[in-house]
């Protein structure tokens, strides 16, 4: 028994020491799924979690089937993503503030009890106690303010902004500012013609060199003139 404990501790130490230097103070179950250029600070990452290049995660907890694009930032404390039935997908260039929770599953209140009775009493798979309305999908260039809750089955469109203290229970269209509990549309970010052009551009898929060539595109207020001036 003692030998097994020592071996387990040594293996754990080896795994921690083998993590890249930019994975500071973190517990990561499958580091091979995370791009080595990502920065993971004081976080716990378990399950099938894929994280793209140059992402920044600070004091967050993620578990389950999750995919995060490139250059996305998730800030804690108390920011968490837990999946059990369906995946959570977050695009590139997203900004997610502290105290935000992605709730892909919840208690099944249609039964005799909403308690996790199959898990805790019958010692069965906890999925029997859960319900989910489907995967959660967050587009690219989405900003989610502090203390938000994102519920199962929703899609947040590209370029959307979610105000602080919101509960997102239905889909949010692209380039829409939404807020409240439940979150509702407050106003569009841009006029419809600009939104259509931005969605067609898909600038979040540009190579880094093209983004840098078009620095002026990202400066000041968005306009059709800025879109027309994009350099290939």
C-alpha cells in the first residue's frame, strides 16, 4: 500500500513538472489537448478540454467536453464550465469575465424528487438525475460580463455582448447587446448592413499577419468605410 501511494505521488509530481512554464499553479488532466502557447494560471482543467493558441485562463474550473478557440480569455475567480451530457463550445477572441457559470445540465424536477437520488442513494450513473436542453455554443468575438449564467441549449452569436448579472436562457443573435434575467436584446451593436459585412469577413479566422496589416480596422468606431479599406 505504501509503495502504491509513493508511486502515485511521484507520478503526480512528474506530471506537474512536465507542464509548460506558462501553466502556472494549475491542475490539468490532459495537457496534450491544450495549445502550448496558452496561459493557464491557477486553474483546474479536467476531462476532454481543448484550448486554442494564446488563450488566457485565470482561476477557472472546467470539466467535461469543452472546446475553446484561439486568443480567448476566461477570468476568475468563480468562473466555471461543467458539462455532463452535451458539449460547450466557445469561439476565438472571446472575453469572459469573473463569476460566470456555464450550466450545461441541471436537476430533473419533473420526477418525484429533484435530488440526485440515483447517484447518491442507488450509486448509479449521475446522468439519470440530469436534464439538458442541448449544447452551449458561444460564437467568436463575444464579450460576457461578470456574474452571468449561461444555460443549456443556447447559442450566443458572433460579436454579441452580454451585460453583467444576466441569465442567458435563449439564443442571442450576432452583434447584439443583451442583458437581464432572462437576457433580452437591448440593442444591436451596429447597423444591419455593417453586421452582414462583418459576418462575411470572419476576421477572427484571419491569419495573424493579416490582422496586424489591418490595425486601423480595429481602431475607433466600426464603419462601412473601415470594412471597405481592409487589406488582403
